């Protein structure tokens, strides 16, 4: 089977940098995705890593280490609007769909 | 662009009633999905479809049925509603399923069973 672990909550202040971790267990790993969900809203795609290393998109960066079955999402220059839940999701051989983690709730304070 | 559209937005059902959540997408995506999300929890896959005429069970299919007669539409049927089905339901679609292709979600349907 597949499983993902994420911390349930992370707090940070405006302007800071925050890292949200994700560890996974699966066979036939293809890639790791990240989605953002504001309270009451639809999840939206942030990034995807298939290879080891860092992918940067503006203030958001996502990292993957396939050997460690580990990834993280890094948010820089935090803004209040970044307060949301962040889900990692794994795609694997033999599974036709993504499997989502339970998500990390990020609370940004002034 | 409309993207993924699901209706209704909110619904209250009585125990034992049935209903259909409608979902349509205008992106010509092959894959469509139904997820449920309980408070403070992640997304659990109910059913998915890889194309018209093909559906398959996800993690939590019991109490639900789906059909995929067209590429655009993927309705979710709840038979004999139970309080355990109180949840937020998200329909979604993607071009492919098992890759970095973005999954696009609808705005959600809040269902309460009393």
C-alpha cells in the first residue's frame, strides 16, 4: 500500500520562511505533488517533483529526495494569505491515481 | 473557462434519502474523480474514471455509485444516505492520472445527512 506522513500544523509569522515536510512509503514511485487548500475552498496545484532536487516557483519551492522517501514544501516571505492547508500527494506505478496525505495546516500570524 | 463544475453547493438529506451530485468538466480530460473530505482530514478517493464508460473504486466506495457516459460528466449517486456520509465532496479531473499532470478540483459540495 501507500502511506504519507505530514505534520498536522505549523505556525509562522509574516515575512518568515517555513518548511513543511512529507514522508511517504510506496513502491514504484513516480513523483510527489503539492496542493494548497484555503479553508472552505478547492485544493489547487502548487508543484510536482519527479526527480531529486529543488523546484522553484516564485515564493514556493518543493524538494524531493527519492532515496529518503522525503520531500518538503518551502514558502518564503510568508504572507497572511498563505494561511491554508498544504497536502502532499504521491503517484506510483500500479496506482491509477494520486494518494493524498492528511495535510499540514499553516497558520501565519502578523 | 469554467473548469470543473459541481452542483449542488449545499444539501441537507434525511437518513435513507438518495441524491446525485452532478459534476461536469470542459477541459476534455480523460480522468475524473470523486473525493470526500471530512473536517480536518485529507482527501479520500471514492471513485474514479479513466474515460467514458470506465469507472473504478477508490479507497471509500461503499454507499456510492458513479457512471461516466460522456467525457464531460461524472455524477456521484448516494443511495440510502447515512450520517457517516456527511462530508464535503470534491469532483476533480486531470488529463492523465498517474503523473505530474495537474488535478483540477471543483468548488465542493457540502452534504449533511440528518
